């Protein structure tokens, strides 16, 4: 058995924990077909019914689902999404997360490559899960979170009363939404407390220096090519310019590459997203764009959680 099929087995049996009689919907494009085939093989082995939806290049960018696709998605018990990541398709991805959480469970893998699948999915998730829980415990209910880095990031906010999500690879229950590769914890900052400046290394798969300035949860100033592309795509939708997520990477195998699916999992990094809060905060939006902060120093509850990208837990 090759490494891709080994990773596919882990995804189906240990992450999604697909069972006999369930229905799996694979949403893929031509480039990801070999990954989809590995998922489909193991879904068949466990006795699940699999439907593969191939998104042709002639239909892209896709921003809204068709009527037929809506019916298929609602009736699947598990969904795996692995289309190439594109800014214009964020509304469609937002729909996928929403329908997945409302009707079934969903594994989001935008921009996944075979190399990432083999290196980051075919792992033992237990150690990562235990450490991620330690990070959540250190930050849970904190009213005084401060994130800084040597590039000029300084942002202060509260997460008091906000629920945390542990993206530990467990996507086995109805209503679950997670990534493969896994390895982060995230929540939504209390919107009106979120004030300061982010100096970012990557935003939604676009490399390059960028600056985002916030006042009471709203993006008020920005500069950088990647950010400008995203703001253009958001247009006049104010929900797309409101803070929606604070996350911390906890996967030791993840590397900093121009692919946010992996980069946001890098051990000792933080990321913030404008747009939808996935139900963890007050902001609901069809948009969601992650911005990565490297070499972070994090303080909360009067304690130093991480210093220049190294955890002190």
C-alpha cells in the first residue's frame, strides 16, 4: 500500500470514522482526483456509499451551488471538500461549511496536495491533540489576550465567554467541521475588544508583507497586495471586514508554505480571519480569509504563553 492510500485509510477510518450505510460526498477537481480515489477506496471498504462531484474548470470560479448540488449535499452524512483554493470561491466554501455543519459533518481540504496528504494526514494525532488542549486551557476565557511579533504586530482582545474549537482531526460526529491536515485551536475574539495592528506573512495563500489595522473588531486600514485582492473580492460587504477568528497552529510537521491549509497549522504561529466566525462569535458572513502571523509572542491571564514562536507551556 502506498503512502497516499495509507493516509486515505487514516482519514476515512480515524478522522471521519465513516461507517457502513453512510453516504459520503467527495467534492474534487481534476488535480485532486488521485486523492479522491484514495478516499473513495476506503469508503467502499467500510461499506459506505460514495458520490464524487467533479468540478470542471469550465464552471470555475464557482460562487453558488446548483439546485441539484444542494440536494446532494444536504443528504450526505459526510462531505470531503478538496478543490484548489481560490479567493473568488470563498462564498461557495462558506456554503459548504454551513451545510456540512447543519446537516452532516464536513472535512475541508482546500488546496490539498498529495505531498501534504502523505506527510501530514498519515500521522498519530494523539500527541497533537493533547498539546492543543493545553493551549486552549491556557487561553480559555481570557479577558486580556495580547499578540505581538517583532515585525510590528500588536493586537489586544478578549475571548471571555467564547467557545474554543480543537481541530485535532476528529470529524466523526454530526455537526463537526474540521481540516485535514489538522493541528490548530481557534475561537472568535469578542468583536468590540479587538483593536490594534497585524503585520502578516501570508493571507489566503498569497505570500508577502501586509498590514491590517483594526478598531473595535472592524478592519479600518490595510496595505499589501494580497490584502488588497481580498478586499476587492469582499466589495461592500461589511461582514467580510469584521474579525471572525483567532487561531494557533499546533502541528509540528506543518511547514510555512504559500498554502494556508498547511501554513495556519505551523507550530508556534497565530492566525486571524476576517469574515465568518463559524458560529463561535457574532459575525456571520459568506467570506472568511485567514492571515498568518509568524514568530508570535502571546500573553494571556498575566502569563506568557509563547515567545517569538516558541511555546512556554
